[in-house]
C-alpha cells in the first residue's frame, strides 16, 4: 500500500488532521508546524534516543525536552489512517460483495423471453459471454464431462446469461 505521504492529497489530509491534534496537544508547536512537518516528511522515522544523547553537549537529560509532538502525532495519525483505510476497504468489499452476489444471481434466473435482465445486473458484452461460455466448457471438461456435455453446459449458461432462458 502506498504511503499517505506519497501524494499531495495525502499530505494535505495529514496536515489538516495533525494541525488539529497538535493544537490540542501542543499548541506551542503551531508556530513551527510547517517546519516540523517538512522535517517529518524528509525523514518520518522515529528519533533515536542514543543519537540525541550524543548530540547533547551536556550529555544528560535535555534531549527529552526537545522531542516535538508534531512529528510523533503525524506518525500516529498516518498509522491510524492506514488502519481505518484497511477497515474501510474490508467493509466496502463485503458490502460490494453482497450487492454483487445479488446481481449475479439475478443474471442466472430464468425469465420470460420478452423480459430484459434486471437493470442492476452486470452488463456482459458479447466477448464477455463468449469467455464465460469457454470457461464453462473448459471447466466441465476438466471435471471429466465428455466434450458434447461440456459444450452443452457452456451453451446453457450462455443462453441463460444472454437471453434469460
């Protein structure tokens, strides 16, 4: 999955959400928000406490006070947004799958010759129908049906899907 920070739209979303979070958690950082986010985008990895101790001229304690909330909250929001996107994708897939099952089932139902397929049924082109027929024939043969029975099964499915017979 691409990172949220790979696109301008993703960065805009992250900046908007993060600015609100920083305003609540560390309002003193709002004046430096743009700078801190630029640094985060340049290197989104967490700070290394060992490097901070080495950079500290006194060698103790002060490194902890300069850890900004802004990059940490950006990282947290990125992780949370990715999780919400995954959850949403699963929910959308389940919802679409349910709708698609109903639509596909409606394609296979017999209907009077003058009745068109349901309006929400998937629209299959002549090429799609030919491919469906061939897949049906091939699979029937793979399961040991003789050639003529396999072709008959392909033809029955073709007629059912195209004409509703």
